[in-house]
C-alpha cells in the first residue's frame, strides 16, 4: 500500500486537473451564451456539440437559428479558445523561464521577449505592411520576439556559458530599449493608429478566428512535449548547476533549449493575442502552491491554470464595461495582482519559491 502522504498528494493533483478541465469546459459554454445575440446556456452547449459531433438533430430542426450558430461558433468560441491557448502558453513560458534563470520573477516581459514582439507589431501598424515588404502583423510580432530572444541570449553568454543573472539584466535593459522604440513609433504615428497600438500592447483576442488558433496550438503542444519529457532535468536545475551536471544534465545546452522554446512559444502567442502580462508570473507560482515545485506535477497545472485564468479574464473584459471592451492586459493585472499579493500575505511564498 502506498504511504498516505503520497496518495494524498496524487489525489490533490488529479483533483486539481479535473477541476481545471471542468472549469475550462464550463467557461467555453458560458462564453458562447454571452453577447448581443440572445443565446442560452443549453443552446450554446448544443451548438458547440453540434459542430463537434456530426448529425445531431438540433442543428437542422430549426431550434438553432443561423445567427445564433454564427455568433457562437464563428465569433465567441474562437476568442475563448484563443484566450485559453494564450494563457496556457504564457504560463508554460513563464514556468520554463523561471527554471532557466532560477528566479521566480522571470517571465516573458522581464526577459524582453514581449517587448520585441511589440516592436514588430507596432512597426506594421504605424509604418504599414507595405513599408515592411508586405509582412503581416502576426509575422512581424513573431520575428520581433525571436530577434529579442537572440539578442538576450548573446548578451547573457559569459565565457561561452549562459549566465542566469546576466540574462535577467540583459532582458530588463533590452526590454526598456525596445519599449522606448515602441513609444517613439506610437508618438509619431497618425492618431487613428494609436488605438490599434494600445490594444495590441495591452492584449486582446476580440478579433480571433479559428485560423488564429493553429500556430499557438502547435507551439504549445511542441513545448509541452519538450518540457514534460525533460521534467526531471528541470527539477535538477532548481538545485544548482553543479548538482544538475552531476545528475547528467548538460546545463548550458539545456538552458539554451528551454530559453528558445519559451521564447518561440511566447512569440507564437503574442503574435495573435498581443502583449498580455502577468500570466507568466502568477500562474506558475499558484501551481507550485497547489501541487509543489516538482515540474512533473506543476507544469500540467500551470498550463491548465493559465488557460482558465485568461479565459475568465476575457469574459470579464467583454462584460464589465459592455459594450466597451477592456484590453486583456488591464484585466489580468487588476484581477491577478491582488490575488498574488494575497498569496504572499497568507505566507505561501516559500512553497511558491518567491523567497529565493
């Protein structure tokens, strides 16, 4: 028989995963029912099920109107799913970056990745796609994130080794520089472009379509496979480079792989959802509080928790000031910051790794 503490720990993990999955499904149905077109919760659930399972009778018997079907499937569902993918991706990227630099404050914003994506996207908005050889906004954002990652990587190398402290310092400095470039482009552009710039920099999934889900979904799946497959090596990084090397981990190569994976995932997310902050910081900490620091247990909870967190924030962004929509970055900060401070105040900082 397994020892009671182990059984309890495993039970907590399973319960948390099930609760998050059920919550995510509930939000999908609820999201489909919220909007100017009148759709009830049962109708929202039937529309989603009707598109996933062919031949269901209510899709052709007239009980669901064409307008309701379009409102749920073409407009509300894509934005909710994109919010979930973005939240999951940013949470995973934050967890990986925190392991890479062994610092609980690390996240895509701290390391300049989001700032690089911002420069790429804002360049397209302010200068026009034609001036940039016809590059699309999402592509420019992805290229900007990748360029920022390469720059931080080169600046952080010391004697051929990736130094965590230098990485943070380089990321903060580069992020400030790139933010200044973004501010300059915003101040010098035409007035009608400013609103688009602000909405991108603060994050939004309001214009999401099903095609927008492909790139972040593929990136999230690939990085999840890498992270979960190397979860033991991630745990080894937490105890220090020497101990990790003794356990057979090529620390330099592994750090490079993790940083590139996190940066590419962030770029894929930011390119379609804009600069959404705070998710990569708070969600990994909350996951550690729930199930501990073991990455084999923490990463699935962080991914699911990030998805649920941003899906909830998107619902709030749509409804709090309706018909005006609030950018997601504002909602994540307003909702996440007090909760994060409450966790610290309650004395959970040690389990979350916040006292390192």
